[in-house]
């Protein structure tokens, strides 16, 4: 019997920075846990595809895979696309046991990654009482995903920011630039924009353009291959391997 394989499933993008960032993150995961086999697959735009990687793993004798969606909320891709791809693979590869792990968010480790990127962009603890934060996510039409973003904004508000507001790059309003201007109109002295996205691409570029157009004081980088994010992937991997009713400490 082989050890389980972690299969990280990213959405994919025509922007080459997306795949490069995903691969950098999976490399950090390998460094965090030497000996764990970590593979990467994409739903679209990039290779290899999820079916192709699973077929290769089965041909090489793997018998257990934990498929981890590289997604921040449980929206369409986590609820529909990925389960469908995995069901088809299980039907074709009956000897390969495939479990789907939970999405990454919400998690304190994601909040810690956001804080890391804001510090790197120049935000200091003493700045928070006079700084409004725009939590800029990709956006979704899924009510569960939107509720998660709203809850994260509420949590961050309690860490010292004078205001925290969500914004969206697609599907919903308000846009990043709208929220930056709204905070300015309310008299907020400084405004920081934190992209709540993992890798560069079209939507993160839209967030950055909105922040620049509205004159935000700080624009943080995407979450990217941060150590906190790598640890979160390993946490989700471990959780997926624990039998129902058991605990990680058992």
C-alpha cells in the first residue's frame, strides 16, 4: 500500500502568473512535509487536467488520493465542478480511492496570510485605528460564499481596523473602487485594499486597477505561496484523512 497523495486542484487561468503561483505554493507544501507526494491539476486553461493526473497516479499504483480544492469558499466549483470530475474518475478508476477535502476558507490561517501581505505592503499595527480595509474577493453568486466573505470582514473589524468592508471583482457589487471612495467619503483617513484571492489573474488585476483608480493608500499582494497558506493545505489534507467521528488528536 502506498502513502496517500495530495492532489491540489486549482481553477486555472490564461494568465501564466496563476499557474506559476499555484506551483510555488505546492512546492512550499512539499517543503513543509517531506515525503508527502503532492500533485497539481487544473480545472481549465492549464495542464495537467484532473482526470489526467488521476489516471497517471492509478497507473503508478497509487491507491488513495486526497483531492483538495484550491478555493477560498464553497461556491460552484467546490459544490459542482470538482465533485463531478471526481465522480467520473472514480467510475473509471475503481481501485483508486479519492476523497475530496474541504475548501480552504474560512480559516484563521487565511486571515494570518492577509495580515502578512498587508504588513509587507507597509501597514503597521499603529495604522489600524485610522485605516479602513477593503476585503476584495473574486465574488460569487452563491449565497453561502458571500456570507463567508461578510463574516471574515466582521472578524477583521475586531482586530483594530477602523472599518472593514467587502468588495467584489465579479458577479456582485460593490466594486473595489466603490468601497474605497465610500470610505473616503465617510472620513476614513487611510484606505488599504487586501485581495482575498490566491493567485494573480484577470480578477485580481481588476481589484488592483480599482484600488489604483480610487487612490487607495495601500494595495496588498495576493495571498500566494505564503507559509500560512501551505500549512492550511496540509491541515485540510489531514482532516480529509480522519474517519468520520474521529478527531485529529485521536
